[in-house]
C-alpha cells in the first residue's frame, strides 16, 4: 500500500538534524526500551511474522504514522496485532488490567529461549522449483502497484526501468507472507539511474533496490 | 477497533509512557511475556550488539586481504566466523567504497538495518527526512553530515526493501600504512559503515585521544 511509510522521494519533510554519533544513546527514554523489548518478545510467540508486523504499522492513517515518533509506531503496531490475534482485548489495552485469561496454550519464551532465538534469527532464503526469469544485466520495468495490502515495492521506482545487478536467489515473498503464507519468489537487486528516477541533472547517482520477480516486467 | 486511532480519549492512560507501562504489566500479568526474557532482549541490543562488531569486520578487511575477499564474497559467513550472527543479519551484503564509487544505505519503507554488525539504527536513520531524501538527493543529505564528495564520484544508494542487510566497507584512510587491526578499528565509525560519512583520518583520532576535539 502507498501509505505514510512509503517515503522515498517525498519532499518537504525538512532537514535531518542528526545527533552526533558519540553522544546518541541507543534508547532516548525508558518507554522506548520497553516497547522495543515487548515488540520482540511478543513477536517470539509466533502469532505473526515480520511482514505482518510491518503491515500493522503501515496501515495507520498517514497523518498518525508521520506524526508519531518511531517507537510510538511500534506501540501502535504491536498493540494492534495483540488485539487482532485475540491475545488481549481493547479494554485491557486501555486499562492495563487483565480481564480474561488467554484461551490458547502456547510456549512463552524464557531468557534461555530468547538467547537462542536472537542468535539464530529468521532466514528468508528458500529453494524454488522454478528458475529465475531474469539474468544479471537484463533491463526490467517495475509494475505500477496499487494493492491495499502489504508490499515492498516503493512508489518512487514504480513504472521506472532499471538493470538487474544481483540475483539474490529465492526469498519469502512479503505480499504473500503478510497473509501468513510461506511462498518464495526470486529476488533481485535492481539498479536505477538517478536520471530515470528523478529526471535530475546529476547523472552519476544511482539507487539499487531489492525487488521480487512479481514486481518486474522485461524491458529488454 | 473503533478507538484504534483515537488520540482524544480522556480516560487514562493517554500518554505513551503510561500506555507502554500498562501494556507491559498487562502482558506480564497474562503470562504472554516472561519478564527475564524481556530484560534479555533489551540488554542484548542496548549493551551487547553494536557498531563495534562492524568496525571489527572492516578493520580486519583493511588489514587482511584474504579476509576482505571472504567478506565481499560471503559476508554472512565471514561475519559468522567472528561470532556476529542472528536477527536482522541473516543475509548480509557488504558494499565496498572505491575512489570512484561511494555507497550509502537507507530503508525508505521502514528501518531495515544490519543489527548483528551495527546494533540498532540511530534515530536519524529512521526519520522521515532521511528516508525520503537519501534516495532522491543523496548529495545534499551527505552534505548535512559534513560529507562532500567530488562530482565525478558515483553515489550508489542501497534501499533495503528485502531481508538483505547492507554494510558499507569504507575506504581505508591514507596515512595508515603499517597500522595494526586494533589501531585501524578506531577509524571506523558507525556512520562510515552506513556510508553517510567517510572513515576517520589519523588526525581526527589523534585529536580525540588528546581530548582537543
């Protein structure tokens, strides 16, 4: 979806005003630390995947998405998932008081489990039965994509022509993963000239972006 | 969820500090989160995983050409050999700066970042101005960090839309011949591995060491 999160190339958002590297803390407030931990901890319950987690943040009203700080969006995302999956109720979320026990029985990770989960990660690479349609060097045009669902093809590259730079192999396809389906597609790093994307005069700047095969059409 | 976006409700908790506190106590009370597990997660990313990991890889690559070859050829395995494995680092890619090409990393759709080697991203990396402008006006973004590149240098901006995680291998600063890996590591800033700055020069390190800055 082309929501508030789809920010590449948007204008008028102002300067970056970075904090200096030497002085910036990992978290700027205790609640950021807590919501970060809670998001990862509840993610480990296995009730949703990373694409569903991203989609939960993305499907806020764009004004809210942009107005919220980064970790406020994490709060919005995780609380939405917890309610939608029936793990907590809306009333419990607002009051902070438990009103009903969770009906499902499932393991809740301990400290030792967490250590293992964090160090093993969640690889998305997968073997595919079908060969890749494109080769390195091929020219491709990105589809126009107006799905209301989750997708990882930013608006700013849609309709543009680029060149396949790397074939990353098969990877879990986010557009299906968001529906809870594990389905792989070939993934490519595609290179676009700045001129193609922005009609800019600086012709030697480039953007390389990872795109799954269903987002691409041949343009040789 | 009628109240999902309603920020006007008057009943407490209304503010983010209270909301998060309420959520934490609720999840612990309901047994959905183990308190010790929660501390382990926070501790890991606040204190154990950070940009020193990436700096180790970079300095080693500058110092040892065999390792550099391995790092560019199979970054995930090269990082794993030094113990840097895990979440948001399952599929590492290392992109090398050269005198004619400079790499910069962004995630325009969210905040994808190589956690295993850089830790959690800084606030500016996750901000709307950076995410919007890094792809469309990288030179002005670099300038905002004090990084000026010649017009002839090609800037390659890597937009992390998949689970591939990009780490920049900065150019080794001049005047560092004969330096040890540990000395070189001091020159590798986090920002240089995102590509928003260059690695520090020996002079910058000397200034810092003498406390002049």
